[in-house]
C-alpha cells in the first residue's frame, strides 16, 4: 500500500465490531512503532498501558468523551465499543513536559493499526482522575492521550469544507463526514 493511501485510510473511527479482539502481540507491535518514533532531545519519556480484555476495556470507556460536534450521541453503543486501548503516559521522572512526543507516537500507532486492518480514535478529552482511579495509574505518570482501537464498522467520508464549517457530522445512513480544508488554503507561501 502506498503511504498516501495509508494516511488517507487512517481516520478517526468511533464505532467498532467489539467482538473482534486485538491481541497482545499486535498491541506490543504498535507500542514498538511509537518507541521508534522521534522524541524531543531523545528523552523518550512516554510509557504505555496496553488494554485488550473486555473487563479492563470497560474500566476505560466511562472516562472518555467521544465526539464533541455530535451533541446527541453519547459514544459507541455496547457491541460497537473499542476492543482495545493504548493509553499514552508521560513519565515525570524522565521529563517535566512532553512537547509533541505523544502526538508523534499516536500517529505512528494509528498508521500501524490501519496497516494491520484496524482503526481507532485519538482521544484527549479524558476524565483523567477517573481513569487514574479505575486503572490505578501512579501519580508520577501524566495521562496524555487514550487511543481507542478496534475493527471499524463505520464509513468515514472526507468532504471539502463548505462555508468555513469544520464540524464533522453523520448522514441518515450513519456515514461519518469529515470536512477538510483545501490544500491551497493551507499553503500560505512557496519559496523557490
């Protein structure tokens, strides 16, 4: 698969076939991709919690907010919830701040998940103290992101922005539409 296709297929999925489990071997491979990713000053302060059991997944789900623009949707229903999570933590004993390391790591993980036939959603809107309590995460670790993973069951459609509206939405067939700005709006200068 061409890299451009891999990036195009790596979308934010929020509905999954919960019966399709993701094993430890795949989760470790995904964390390994994050390990190989760039890190500011090569400090490598990120740590990962890998979760795949239904019982442990049920401890993560209540701490997540799913889709801010979909006001009438409370998140995936039972049977469409993630079958795994990777929680990205910052180890304060290594660094006080984490810059963009977790964003780089998360994108590497998501590209790897897509290549493996899965999908996911990077979630930063997290009830961190609830998650910390539910998973007994020590205070030395800052909760940075939760990556919800599974076998997607929704169709994500990339649309062009109309009237400056960036809000994603769902149509009557439950397709998830994501407006994107055109490239010529993003490139403000070309220096030759």
